[in-house]
C-alpha cells in the first residue's frame, strides 16, 4: 500500500537533486523486489489457509 508513496519520495529526492539517477534506479529496484516478496507471501499464506 505504501509503494506509490515510496516512489513519489524517490521522484521528489531526484527532482531536488538529493539523489542521482543511479541511486533512484537502485531504490526503485529495491521497492519492486519488496513488493514482489510481499505479494508472494500473501499468495503463500492464502494457499496455506486454503483461500486460494
């Protein structure tokens, strides 16, 4: 749920010159990995509960 806010924070830091393009790309990749992980865990927990 916080993913759009995290992406906007990266964009704001990039626009303000606090971080560079490389750092912004790295942070976006970390957010994507985090979202994939939590999405997978949600699916796994539904499978274990029998909701899937």
